[in-house]
C-alpha cells in the first residue's frame, strides 16, 4: 500500500506542479505510462516496486493507466456539464484507486469492487467541495457540474467572482447530499466476507464524512478557508477501527 500511495502521490504532484510547463508535465506522465507498459529504468525505484505489487496482487495495469489519464485531465482546466461527466473523471482519479486498494487489502467478494467505486466517488466529491476556492486559484479549475450550478440560478461568473450567497449555499448543500447518498450506498455494499479487509477504507470514509459534516455546519465557507478534520478526531476514528480489527482477530 505504501508503494501504491507513492505512485499516486507522484502522479498527482506531476499534474499539479504549476511551476512546470504543461508540455513537461505531459511528458513526465507519458514516461510513467511507458514504464508501466515496457518496464522502468533501474533508477525508478517506485516504478519497479509498483510492478512487483501489480504482479503479486493480480492488479490490472489498465487501472494504473486510468489513474495517469485522470491526472492528465488536470493539466488543463476542466469543465463538466453534468454529474455523469464528473463521475467519469472521479472514476479515473478515485474509483480506480479504490479498485487497486481492494486487491491490496485482500478483498475476495465481488461487491467490494462496487463498494470501491462508490466510495471513491463520494470521497472525490467531498474533496471537490472542500477545494472549490483552492481550485479557482489554481488555474481557474471548476469541477462542480455546470447544470447543477445553473439549477440554483448561480453561474460560472458568480463562482469565479466568489459570490457567497444563498444560491451558492443551496447548490453546495445539494452536492453534499449527493455525497452523503454515495457514502450510504457504499456502506450498504460491504459484504461480511470483506468487512475486516475493508477496515482502512471504512476509516477513511468516516473521516471524510466528518469533513463533509464540518463544511455543512459552517455553511460551506470554502472561498476563504480550507476545512480539515483534526488530528485528534482522526486518531479516535482510526483507533476505533483498529480496535474493531483486534477484537475480530481474537
């Protein structure tokens, strides 16, 4: 899992490095694609270890290529006309990450794949809501579906102008309700056979649900603050799931 995280972190950092030209970032991502297909040079330790994990855990190389493709989409500002379009992006940058993780965790039931995809969508949408202001500052990126913005008589111009009013709050609340629905649907997909294997994912889900609740309680003031869950709260959640795992093993 450490190796897979290092890969995801590296790919994400390449795509987000604003000090490097788009052409250079695209070339760096292509080198990772080529490495996955043809093998990595000796000096790319992460890449070589990643291939070992892929072979040992039976992970599809196509999933890793999808992650790179999702990050490539971030090289230029994106616009998504609908939730369906955004979901396709979320699948590449989060859903596939979940699918790879289930293989690493040792999940065996087929419902865990659907769980991973659903949870990935929920986590990524929560990230999008948290990062609305930050994304605008980072190249004018807008991930909120255009038709949902229009639904509340808000506009892209209002968003770029960081207009904070009842329309914005209602639109954000609508997205938060969608994320809550995805979290509930994901939870319902957990099969008893994989409940223990999915302890890390379940802990992550609870942390992100706390983050979502914190934004809701504060009326989504995402233009002037970055929300986070305290280290103490995270520790309590992690300890709860660790304790649950220890009890099961006994």
